[in-house]
C-alpha cells in the first residue's frame, strides 16, 4: 500500500487542478483567489472533499463497486452544494461547477484505483482463525501464517477470540508483538462479512452466542427517510397504480389486490398488499407475468409503509407458518424481525427467492448483515440495485 503522504498529495492536486483549469477556462484568469469568488470555490472544495469521504465509505461496503461509490458520492455532495448555492444566492458558474463535478469523479475513481483495493490488502491468518465459511471464500490476498518465524508479509492480522486456547507461548508472543507494531487486528467473521455481505451463521453457532443490535440511531433517521420517499413518490406511484389497477380489471376482473398476512417487526402480524397476479386456480395471468417480471406487484406495499408496518428497505416479511418453521430450524432467525420488513432488501438484491431451509439460511445471513449494518449508504445501495432490477426486468429478488 502506498504512503498516506502520496495519497494526500494526489487528492490535493485534484482540487488544485479543477480550480486552476476552471479559472482559466471560465474566468479568463489564473487569479482564482479574488475575494468575490472565495465562497464559490470553498463550496466546490467542500463538495470535492465530500466526494472523497463518501467514496471511501462506499468502497468499504461489500459488493459496492468503485464507480458506483464515486458516482453516488459525487452526486450527493454536489447536489447538496447546489442546494446551498440557491438557498444563499451565492455567486456561481454553471460550467465551472460541472467541471468540478466531473473532475471529482475522475480524481476520486483514479485515487481508489491507485491507492486502495480490497484485494491489495493482505490478510494474515493465525492458526484457528480460518473459520469454515472462509474456506469457500479463500482469496489470493489471504495468507496462512504457518509459524511465528515464517516471515509472511501482511497488512491485517486475523485472530479469533474463540480459537484454540492451547496456542503455544511463541504464538502468544508473536500476536502480542504484532499488536505493538500497530498492525490492525480483525475478527475472522468481520473479514467474511466484508467480502460476502453476509453473517457467518455456522461460526456464530459455534461461539458462546451472539446478540445482533440494529443501529438504533439510524432507525430513527430511516423512519424520516421513509416519509420523505413517500412524499416524493406519492404522485407517480398513485398514477402508476391507477394504470395497473385498470389493466388488471380489464384483463381478469376484480379483485385488483391480493391481501396476505405476514410477520412484521417484533413478530407482530399485519396484512400486506400486493397486486393480484394469479387466478383462483393458481395460474399466473398475462398482466401478472409482466408485473412480476418488473416487480410492480409489490407497489401497493407503499400503503403498508404509510401505515408504519413496513419500510422501503428491510428484510422481506414472511408468512406466519413459515416464520414459525424457520424459527425452529434456523438459529438466529427471529433477529430479522428486530427491524421493519421492507419492500426490497439486502437478501432480495443479492440472493432472491428461497424455497428450502438451506437456501433460507443463506438468505437469513444476508438479512442479519443488514440488521447489523443498516445505514444510509447501504439503503441507497439496495435502492440502486432494486431500480436496476425493475428497469432491466431481471436479477435477484
């Protein structure tokens, strides 16, 4: 990994580049420091810094590509700056603003390519730290440390608190020495989570137990974000639902909606709405096939969000009978009900439907990852993947 000094130099050069180039192209001068333009330039630099910070956060998430991270980070940062400009009526140059936006994307993406890659970081595993789940996810940057004297190079040491307590004094001294050198140490479960976006359920069973706490502070913010989305989507959603309702009535008659009991937060049942896509005989209708392909049959669940029974993002609600069955067969299953169920979720965009217990264990590992790591960035990632599925008509569900 390259030195932090070179990274800082690179990112500082990016700000200097678009400031000097923008001044020359759009102000016909290199004297960008004129007082009348200080505020505008400060806002541009703030947006650039926001892009770098959010990009760093994005690439630290599993299954979140560099370009996705950079585009999302730059768009959010510069949108905020545009709002500030119009709210304060600050002087701005539209082409200069666009140049800074493009330069921020290019510089942030190049910086991530040059200075950071999850596959460039070498993880050193001491004996007992290679959990069963990681064996199927083994990568070229994972290093088995055969002995304290082997001299393998790595950036992060992976140590399990539940590993064999009979490690020799040599291994204990080795681990202690690594700690004193300032090398970061992580749990093997953390490595597994980062590279897969799932929680290692089998490893969790082997340990002395686990408690998964959803991030309470974010759940309050999530409630406000749901209402913001409701207000934003109200008119187009109602228009779309009106057209779909008319299509169902014309093609196969009433009823338009299908109501089914599902299990919500804390195990409380509720009645979930969907557009009817099947006949009484269990056959998928022509309109229903289209609705299912583009996930539009889930659209009426906006009503459940309005009633506070669901969120836009969260684990999909399950049938009561299946919930009881999975609770008996799959450890940690009730934890998925510690947050509101969602119209779309982390398991849906990464795995899709599950019909047997083994598949539901995999699906649960995704759901519990979301419960543990729920955040604005993760919700946006799920939203983007859901939009991609809706627009293209294929993908996980």
